[in-house]
C-alpha cells in the first residue's frame, strides 16, 4: 500500500514521484563535484537547479548537513548514506551498460529514466540507440532543459513518453524498438513506485520483448519494517522543522510497501533469465562507501542490484 498513490496518477518533475528523480540527480551532482568521485554526471547539477524543487537541492547542501549533524547525527548519517548509495548505484549500472555494449548489444532501454543523463554522458559505441521511458512531463523537462544549454545526446535517443502502467510495449515498438535485437534494459529507482503486481507485469512485458542474449539490470525495492519506517518519518519531520526546512513530500508515502513483492532474481530465474544479485550493502563496502545507519543491520532494508541474461 501507498498512502499518496492511485493506479493512474500523473506528475511532473516537481511533484509526487517525479520529484524523486530530482532527489537522485542531486545526489549525483554532489558526487560528481566531490574528490575521488565514483561517477561523473556533468548534467545533474543543471537538471536539479532548474527543477523548482528546492528542497532536494537544499538537503544535499554541505552546510545543512553540518547543521543536521548537531541536531540529529543519525539522520545526518542517513543523508550521507543516501549520497553514497546513489553514487554506488550509478557506478554499478554504468558498469553494467559498459559490459552490455562490450558484449555487442546496441539497443538500450532505460525504464523510468527520470533525470538519468546516460544517453548524453556515456561513451556509447556507434550504432547504439537509447530508448528512455518515463511520464511525458518528466521527459519533456529533461529534454528542454538540456537542449536549452546545447547539451545533445551522444547517440540517437528516443523518448517514449508514457506511463509504465499503460501499454508501453506498443509505444516502444512504435518509437523504433526492435524486439528481435538483443536489448540491455535498466530499471533503476523504479520498482518501489510500482505495486507488487505491477512489478510482475513489468517483468513479463520486458521478457516478452527480450531476444536471446538480452540483459536486464534492476534495483530491487527495499523493505523496511512498518514501525521503523514510521519512526524514521517522524524523526525526519522533526529535524526538518528544527533546521527550518520545508518538507514537501515524504518519499515513503509514494512507495508501495508491498510485503508479497516477488524477489527479482528468483522471478527472473524462473522466467527464462539467468540472474545474479549483488547486495547494495556489499557493493557499498567494496567501494568504501558504507556509512553506519540506524537500520544498518537489517539487510532487507537495503536494495539488491540484480543483473540477468536472457537464455
Ligand atoms: C527515483 S526516480 C529514478 C529516475 C532514474 N531512473 C534515476 O535513477 O535517476 C523515479 C522515476 O520513476 C519514474 N516513474 C515511476 N513510476 C513510473 C511509471 N509508472 N511510469 C513511468 N515512469 C515512472 C518517475 O517519473 C521518476 O522519473
């Protein structure tokens, strides 16, 4: 269940689920500017600055994080964790795409692409086409903002402006997607915004469109215990008030906390894919980016990065 969602809700970049794209882009902007950055997303800052959702920008501001440290050090740790997590996640899926194109795949589909700028910033081989699917206003915001700053995609990019709960396969094929060619799919920052049955349906649709040799990478929806989630939300609200931050949306209210959600790697392994899962906490430790956070001992509270190849 999610308290703010409906089966056909829509949004733009500044509202509801659209604004979460700004949150993760803000984390990429901070990482890009930090010493020893794991990733480089030179367009993230620009995309965040023009999105009109100041709260995310503010939350990723060093001075504010310092202020947070004095008010509630555990909540400050959560912010450090979030920045590190986004850096590690982006790094992982950048490497996934590099391996996919090394293996000869030239068709890429980024689901719920939000402010993902991979079509603009990654070094794709000639002949690659990148399809991006997201709600119309989200894609329009990214395109117009980047175009206004003369930023152009490095390969052909086809925007498929449609909700992933609608008939997106028809729209994707209409945009030129070839189901007979192997594809590299990505579902990053998406599954938690779909109900459990919507997640199954999405993977069924992807599977039907995936020629042998196709690959998929997905970030799983983490599962926080109800009580813990409630407690953290209350603390966030209190801290926001204390440091004078206007909290426009509580991301937890946008997420479907469905307990019966299928485990992604198991689902894929049962439906014609060979899947492996890397726990994000292990990947964060491997890259020296782990920060101790209140739920740090609860593996289920953190996502897995799943990759799979279609047999
Ligand atoms: C947290 S952001 C992640 C964006 C991007 N994948 C990234 O990692 O930067 C979530 C994105 O999912 C998109 N999204 C969520 N549910 C969707 C749906 N049903 N149809 C289309 N897009 C959806 C939102 O519009 C938003 O851009």
